[in-house]
């Protein structure tokens, strides 16, 4: 072969390689992005995100790429989604209440892209109070911690919001001390904080940082006294019982833990396509037993998936329902005509 022909052949081969290389990024770019905003890496929501993402990507085929993006708090994840920096936002019924009432962390907040609407309610959590075992004798009721320095979980977390409404209902002074969750055991031992809010998912799973706390120090749970329980119920809050032997590996001082539940969700803006949300819900519904086998926190969801969605909506019935969820609920004959369907674009 002449040098001219050889040069031509090499050039042609190189052009073919470059053409193939150019096609591959193009194909990748055609995949749409779904950014799943969660709370920090210490949170339960982040812990279980990988499992949910895998199921969602399977349901959506090769059309979408789903990535998990942690934020400092649940409130921050909600705002990131509403400002257009995410498509799915971690939240809870109490967070949705504050959002639409423009209270707390949402005071004077205006969503740049659109408000979150009811989409998918996934698991309950129960908030309760813990103190160092060495000082447990000083505390009999939640009122004994009024005005005392407490780590109510990370500021902006939904359990943090939950205890704000608990203290408001009881008329107690909410004195929050912000710490790194990883230092919680040290803070309890040193007396930097008098107590710390603990929480379980479905009465079973502890957050990762609480598992570390339990290993490193001894704690005791402080239950609300009967008069406090009565006040909470009068304010419309409920009390759930948690088996300490299921949630903890060590003795925590009570036969049963009394907590105030919240219902967590992964909600979206109304402009996420109806078919995407419908496929997401159908995939999680079809895989509800699989979810529960991967993490016990999903056990209530597996037991009553559709009922949990209705409970989430009924906690804030004035908030619109995503069209994809509405379609799913109508198929399961549980749609309530008093609910409203969100308009595209929020």
C-alpha cells in the first residue's frame, strides 16, 4: 500500500472512531435527569435512597438517570426541589403544613420553580426524648426539659419541626442547641446538652447517628406524663408506642416508648410529568414487599400502601395532589372528590 493510501486509511479509521465517540455522549445526554434531594448523609432518608433510586430507574427504563443529592436538612432539600435544583424532595406532613402556612423555615419563602404537592408518602417516624443515663433521675416528664439545652435533631429536620409543634402545644420553651450528630454521644456525656430527640422509622429503624450514640453511651428515654399526653391529643397530635427492645440494643429505662408520629414523603412539583410520577408510584407499589425486605421501615407501606397515601393527603387536605398520584389512587378506588388535583406548573 502506498503512503498516500495508508494515510487515507488511517484518517478514515480515526474519523470512524471519533464518530462513534461522538454518538455515545449524545446518547447519554438524551437521558433526562431526576435529582433526588434528601437530608444529610446521616439521615434515614439518605440511607434508604439508593434502594428507591434503583427501583425507580428500573421502572423508567433508560429514559431517566436518577441521582441522590444530600442537603444539610430536610427543609433545605424541600427548598432545593422547589427552586429547581431537584425533582424529588424529601419532606413530611409537618413540613408540608409549615410550607403552605409560610411558617418556620418557610416564612417569607417564595419557590422559584414551584411548590411541592402530594406525591408519595413512604414511612412513618416516631419522635421521642432521650437523656444521659447518669442524669435520668432528674427528668420525669417532657416538661422537665423545658428551657433546657436539647439537640432536637438537626435544625430543619422534620423531627425538629415535630418537636417545635409538640412544645408549642405543651407551652414549653424550645431551647435548641445545634451540634454535629456524630458528636451527640460526647455532648450528652459532657452535659453540653441535657437531652436529645431520638426517632424510629415504623417503630423499628434508628437513624445511623443514633445507632452510633447507643454504642458509645448509655441513654434513657423520658416519656410524656399523662397530663402532657392529654394536652397533645387535645391539640390534634397522636401518640404511638414503640417497643424499645426492637428499636434499641441496650436497656433504655422504659417498658414502652411514647412518641409523636410524623409521616414522611418524597414529593415533587406539579410540573414533573404525570406519567413519570405514575410509573414511580406503580413501581413502588409493585415492589412494596421488596422495599420492606430491604429495610423494616417500609413495613407499614407494604402493609397498606394505598392507605398511607390517603393519610398523607388527609394530614393537609388543602394541598393539591399531583396528577400522577391522583391517577394511581383513582385506579385503586380511593380518590376523594374533596381533594384537588394540582395544575401543571404548580
